[in-house]
C-alpha cells in the first residue's frame, strides 16, 4: 500500500506542539512554573510578597507558553526542508519506504522505537527526540488509515517490547 502526501503548515505546527507537550521534561517544567505562579498569586493576595514577585512568575509562565506554543514549532518548521517536499510512503512487510523526487529511503520496523498517533499525524519515533511525521491527510480513506495504524501498532510494537 502506497500513500502520497505533503505537509500543511498549520497541521505541522500542531503536530510539533503535540510532540513538545508530550515530552516529560516539558510537562515537569510547565507544572513547576504553574505551581510557582499559583503560589506567588496566593502569597501576593495574602500580602506576603511584593507585586514584583507575582509579576515575575506571571511573565515566566507567559514566556514559557509562548516558547512552547509558538516559537519552537515555528522555528523547526522553518528550518526543516522536509515539510516543503512531497513524499510517497509504501508499507512493506519488513518496514516502510519513503521517497520523494530526489531520494528514496527504507526503514526496517526495528529502526523505530515507538509511534504515537495525534489528530493529524502518525509520529514515527526513531528515539526520544527524532521522529518522522506521516500525515493522515495522505491516506485517502478510513480503511487506508486503519491499515497504516494496524501496521504501525503491530510491527513497531513487535520489535520494541
């Protein structure tokens, strides 16, 4: 089974946000900043700290959200030439083959550590930080999407138990 796809900028940005927000270190950072921001708000309203402390934690929260939500995904999108290409992906018995006008690359199922499904993509992870986004838009119908979902789930999980 072969699919053909390219990338929609808005969907890629959302897919990259999803990746960042599922990272453990980002979750911990967000929780810590939120706890300190809430704590500073409570202490401010109890008149235990000066307004500047509350303002600093509020700004820290705002900057963190801005970086995670806007800046990091936009920078990665701009830097990666991958998101401007058109691809074909073929499911093979022992892996997947990805091709565009300039090259072709085959990955065995054991090359992937895991996969994650988000609203618009299948995220095929090679390790914790590097991954490839396979857009669901390239799959023309629900049975094709289900075929790819089943292949990723069965084949990648078989090699990474």
